């Protein structure tokens, strides 16, 4: 099991980091992080989010990497190999289901990025008032057909990369797109900060108001940390099953967490100054990015319309690409499972996954328009899928992964993986195991209990 060589590997160390970062960095950072921050009152939420990254995200990511690289299997297969015939396999199955559900609603928003790329190319994102930008988004998202078609296009694009295979498809695309996105985000940070009243946005982002803390803020911050790091569903363990023997798991995890957090914070620095500057409420929800950003281009480059035009096209293309490296990773979790566990040839497995996600994605997309009144536990289909996965399934998965690695997995394996068979020095090893055994599971458990109002 552990050394079978018939699985493909990522070609290089940087390839492993970039592919994992490509999975982590996506709409979760640039679209979801700002609107969750806005919904939960700003800086205090961000502070909790950072704590979650540090005490849960980073250690659990290393644990996921260890499980994946050691077993060299899809997420369900790895628990089968490491804990045969035990209930631990449930972690794998729940992860595959979470990957499938997230991909279904995520691809709807990914489709929106294609619409905005299209609108940018057609020069429709200029000469508008903030209200007109808001109307543009509402009209589009409520339309039954357009968002659905873009969602299907996005799923088909993802499908194509998945059948091209891991190395050619995933690694190469991440290597080019990630650095480009990073540079463009930096440019936009500069633009947004130059807008009038930018300080108000920065205050909202960085000056915590602890009176805003309540159980929902804790749960929201934890959910965002898991969602943003692609954690708790076996996505990074699936990618780690393609890592080479000398990939340094601790360093890779730290790089991914730092890159991911930086992109999220920078997205906040782009969105909030702009939102305050043009009077958009920070709690506008999923529409926040799409109604705020066009204003940034228009106002920051008022005297240089051509530059605004080119940069906005580039931004939406890169946003779509960031979403793309994430949808690929989710698709890979489910496809590798169907392929290896159900013994369905890889290409056919990919077709099943794509068709399944499109079906659920159609419902998620329609929940902004014709199906808006259909509620599950008071939430639209889209919001229900989002909350169920990020606020329940991923943290629960993370908690179980943490307990599994801390208590059940042979400690020799835990050590071998993090130290590459004793080759690397790991000064914080004891702390790492202590966090996995106690800190992370208890913290996640407390946040769940707190949310249920049991305190
Ligand atoms: N981390 C991705 C983002 O922030 O956009 C979303 C995601 C990708 C979640 C892969 C889960 C996953 F398995």
C-alpha cells in the first residue's frame, strides 16, 4: 500500500505547494471571506478566523497531508488502509460527500465569474452608478437561465482538466495562475486604498469590536477557516497522495496557510474600503464582491478607462482561474473515490461526478431566482448547502481527523510523515501531537456546543 509506484506524483516541491495552494485559494478567499467578515461584524471575526487557522487549520492540514501521503489513496481508501474495518472510514465517506456538495454550489458562483469576465470584455462594467452595478448583479443572478448555463460551462471546463490527469492538468495550471493572481490582487489593493474614505473600510477590517462576538461569529470563523483551507474533507489528503517522498509536509502546510490567509486579508482590503467609499453595506451577503468590485476599477482609473478595461478583464479571468484550481481539487476528491473504491474507470467516474454536480448545481443556481421561496431549515438551497458543509461537515471532519491522527494512528507513522522518515528536524513535534490530541478537538467541540446554545 504505502509505496506503490503506479500513482502519479506532482513533479516538484513547488508543484506540490502550488497545487495545494491552488485548491485553498479561490472564491473562499476573494468572494466568501469578505462577505462572511461583513456579515459577522468585521475585525473581531477576522481575529477569531486567524486563531482558527493557527490552532486548528495548520495542524489538521499537516495531519491530512500525512494520512494522504502515507496511504497513497483517495480519502476513503486511506482510512480503509490505515484503520481497516473500522468506523474511522466514515471520515472518508463524509469527506467525499462534502466535496460533492460544495462543488455543486461553488460552481454556481464560479459561473458568475465567467459572466463578469464576459461583461468586462463587452465593456458593460463602465459608466455605471453603484446602484446600477447592484441591479446588474440582481437581474443576472435571478435569471433562471444565464447563471445556470455558466455553471454548466464551468463544470465542463473542470471535467476536461480532471480527465487530462493530475500532473499535466492540475500542477501546470496552478504554476502559472497562482503567481499572476497574486500580483493583480496587489495592484487592486493599491487602487482600493486610494479611494476616498478608504480608512472607514480599514477600521471595519482591523479594529475589533468585541461586543459583536456571539456563538454565530465563532462558528462562522471556524467554518470559514476550514472552507478556505480546503480542510476537513480529504481534499488535501487526496493531493498529498500525489506528493513525493521528500516533500516537507510541515513547510508545505505553513506555506499554503500563509498564502491563503494573505489572499483573504488582501481581498478584504480591496472590498471594504471600496464598499464604504461608495456606500455599499458590508453585510450585503454573497453579492458583496460582485456589486463592489466594478466600482473599484471605475473610480480608481477614472482618467484611464483603457487601463480600467484591461485590468478588470484580467481580474475576472484570474478570479475564474482561482475558482478553477479549487473546483478541480474538489472534483478530484470525488472522482478519485469513485474510480478507486467503486472500480469505475477514471473517465467514466469523472462523467458521473460532473453530471451529479450539475444536477444539484442547477437547483442551487435557481435558488437565487425561481426557487427563492423554497427553504430548508429556513435557508435557500444555496445557503443550506453552504452552511451544512462549511459549518458542520468540514469542522466535524477536521475534528475526527485530528482525533484519528492524535489517538488512533500509529505514532511511528505520524513521526515518519512529518519528519520524512527522521530526515527532518521537527522541534515542535510534541506540540503538534498535543494540539491534535486535545486542543483542536476540544476547541471545535466547544464551538459546536456553544452554537447549540448549551452554554
Ligand atoms: N478552499 C477553496 C476556496 O477557498 O475557494 C474552496 C474549497 C476547495 C473547499 C476544495 C473545499 C475543497 F475541498
